[in-house]
């Protein structure tokens, strides 16, 4: 068993062939169903590994769903956050604080979770 992926091993996962992984779970290397070993042993013949590949979920047309690009904070975003905290005392380390700020027109294109972590 390998703790770290190397090109000389395959990674087996507890999913059946044809199972679709969520895109964020997919790795940079191929994953294969544990059934590859079970079926090879049961039949006495090494099965075709490609038939046991577990792939990431796909969009219509076979395109893989790409993650959203990360939105970086600008100095203007940070200034808005600082000004908001100066004039609206509260617990700036809580998500509900930033949810309230966003619902009252803070005007930033970031989630409340992102604002908490950035603050």
C-alpha cells in the first residue's frame, strides 16, 4: 500500500465502476475501483484496468466541470471591509456579521465565509 501516489502504483477507491466522483474530489491521477482486484481474482484473469476507472462527474457533452476561479481581494475590497468594521461595531470574526454586512449593501463579490477568513 502506498501512502503517497507514485507512477508505479494505482490508487484503488471503494466505488463501483462507472461511479462519478464530484469534481473537487477528483485527483490529478487516475483512480480505479477496488472491484478490479476482486473481479481479476474471481475470474483468474487480469481484467482490463481501464474498465474500472472512476472518473469525475461530467457536464452534458462530456466536458468536465471546472472549479470556479478564485476571486482575489483588491485594496478597494479591503478598504470597504475596514470602513465597514470602523462604522459598524460588532464581532467581525463571525460569519453572521459579514452576512448582515452583505445583505445591507457592503457591495463585495465575496461570500461571508470568505470575508471571515480574510478578515
